[in-house]
């Protein structure tokens, strides 16, 4: 997706693409790219004005060569912050069809953690548009993880053994799936895993592999998976796996989110398998709350994640 010349639904003579039927939205996004976010206070300059403690966060944009082409990465470090000794590779959400490094769920979130002594490498990935399905976005995330892990000291100032992985919503699916792939390949796992309002089962509201192909949720799930076989694959949906040998995992769910059951069941699966898992429920919050800079529930979630990492809240 390109953001160099953003197009709004109004410009294109269309309603909000998020309100279109899923098949129509997929066609529209593949043709036009992601619409410009109309909010006027979420760009970096506005964020720094609103939150002066973010002024010392430094960023570097990079691009690695992944199996499907370039994978954008943005590094966040705050030289004035007291280091916690841990860093995070972070993957935004967007229903597998949207999202980017400038959205608050990526940019603001990463800046807040970096200001608390937790350097972040934010990762973008190929969207499931124009015939793209799993494993393409998963491959991108895995390639970015391996790149940052192997250069963690240079890029983020921590050893590879202190590097965590995490994501929100679709990014939660991709990062939990990446951990499953790493584990099953016998590779080194992240130090920790943090998942915010994640989708971990094909059917998130009623955690299972059974989806309603006529529902918007089911259509988005199938668009990501790409096949009925993938709906049963724990590399695609980590919640379908046995949960053994996962790193310590924090799962943040929202009280008013229809995907809340997926995160809750995943925590139960990890605990039953002997893996360390912590469930944090954000009261009265809805899905996507950390994409709203300054919202009280978003600030509480960020503080809870920083505290879990050992950073200052």
C-alpha cells in the first residue's frame, strides 16, 4: 500500500471504506491504497506538542530485504530515558488489509515505550490485497524479527536475548504465529511476547476454527488465511496450537471488544500447557483503543505494558 498520495473516500466518491462490504473494500483498497486518516493531531509534530516527554525520542527509518520485497522498519530510541534492558519488535494491526508505520497504534505507541526506556523496532508488512494471503505478511514479520534480532545490539542497544516481540489485532496474529513458526523450527524464541486485542483464532468472538463465511469477520479471516486448510494451521492462528514452550506472554484484551474471547482463551491455553501467561483487561475499552493518543484507556494500557517490561510507567 502506498501513502505518498493518500486518497480519502470522499475524493473517490465512496463512503468510508470500513463501512463497505468486505469484498468491495478489498477491491477499493487494492485500487486506491489506504485512505488518509482525517485526524489532524496524530502526526509526529502534533504528538510531540501534545506529549512533550516524547520530544527526545529519536527515529530511524530502514528497509530490509524480505522474501516478498522490501519490509519497512522504524527504530525508536530515547537517549535520555533510563534503559530497562529490554527492547521490542512491534507489529501494528489493520485487519491484514490496512495500517502503516505512521498510525498511532504504531508510531505513538512506539514513542511512548521508547520514552520509558524500551527501544522499539516497528514493522510494516505486505497487506492481504490483490490476491495476497498467508504466508506473505507472516513471512515479512518473521524476516523483520530475524533481522532485528541478529542486530539487536546495534539497532536497539540490547542483546538478542532481551528482545521481545509483539503486536496489536492482526499484528497480534502475525507475531503469535511467528513465535509458533520459530518454536516448531527449533529456532530461538523472543524473550517475551506482548499481544494487544489480538486475533488468535479464525473465529475470534467464539474462539474456534469455524468461521461464518458470510460475516465480515469471517470474510476478513478467510482473506488472510487464503484457504480452508490454513484455517486449521496454528502457524496462521496460534490460538489453535497447544501453547507449549511459548515465552512469557502478556495478552491485553478490551472489555468491550468482540475479539476479547480469543485473547482470554489463548491465555488459558498457554497456562494449561505450562507456559507463563498474564491477562490484562482494559475496562470499558474497545478494540483499537491504543490507536487514540492520549485516551485514558490507551495510557493505562501503555503503562501496564511498560511495567510488565520493567520500564517506568
